[in-house]
C-alpha cells in the first residue's frame, strides 16, 4: 500500500516552468501559509512571517532584485519567507493559547521562557540561526503541501537580501531567508533528481 505522504515527498522536485495563466486565490495562499505555520519552532516562538508576492505590480518590484528568475513572474505567487531574530520576551504571549486551552499549566511558562532567554538572548548568532531554521521549516511544509495539492514550487536564494528588505519593508529584526514560488506547472519540468547514496550521508552508531 502506497503511503500518500511519502509518495508526495519522493515525487517532488523544484519546478522550473510554470503556467502564468493559472492564479491562486487569496484563500488558497492563506491555506498554504496556515499549513506552513504548523511546522516546528523552538519554544513555540513561531518567529516567521510570509509576504505573498502575487500581483503583477509586486512581481515587477521583486523580479529585478531576484536575478529576474522566471518563476517570480510566471508562478502564481512567490513568498518572501522571513525569519525573525529570536526575542524570548514573546514566549508568554505565544504560549497563552496553550494555557487557555488547558494544554499547558500556567506555571510551566517560565520554565520555557527562562531557559530560552539563557540560550539565545546573549548570543546574536544563535538568534539569527534560529530565525533561519524557523523560516526553513515553514517553507518546507509549504513545499510539500503545494505538491500534495498538485502545484509546483521552487525555493530560491538568488536575491539581493538588502534590496528585498528595503523594497518590501521588512522590520529590523527580520531576515529574508528564501523565496518560494508556487504555482501550476507546465510541461518540461524534471522528475526528482537522484540523490547521494545513504552510505555517503548516514552513520549508524
């Protein structure tokens, strides 16, 4: 019996060619992001933000500062996936819904906030590393969600980060980690490329 989730993962490859005539509704875009935000985050920080570049005008602003990659203009939407530098002071707010739902006792909140503060706040590189991890987890969930919906996707790091930051009004604590184009594929895209053998990448200890 085929496992649909595994089949989705194993059959996905980055799309190069999109049908520019096919659009996604704002509700479809919201659903992709909703799924993305179910991905793991450290201490439930949820330190991410997604900018959906979907109009002709917005695509025209993004394209020249992203190497004029065709996916940006042809795909239905390109997400600017942002990670936010860790700020542990938001943890009580982020955990409040868990407390209200009876999932977590209120007394446990400081048990998360205090070690998180010790782990991150005096270490700028850790704060940035976690921003990148969080954004990447979210984008990965969206990639496979798109595949399961019959859509192609293309993660891209070819862009001018400072220009994207400026052009799309990112906050000072936000890092534009990657671009993620999503849309209907047209013929010509490759199947998933062969991967390195497990003997090269796995150590069983």
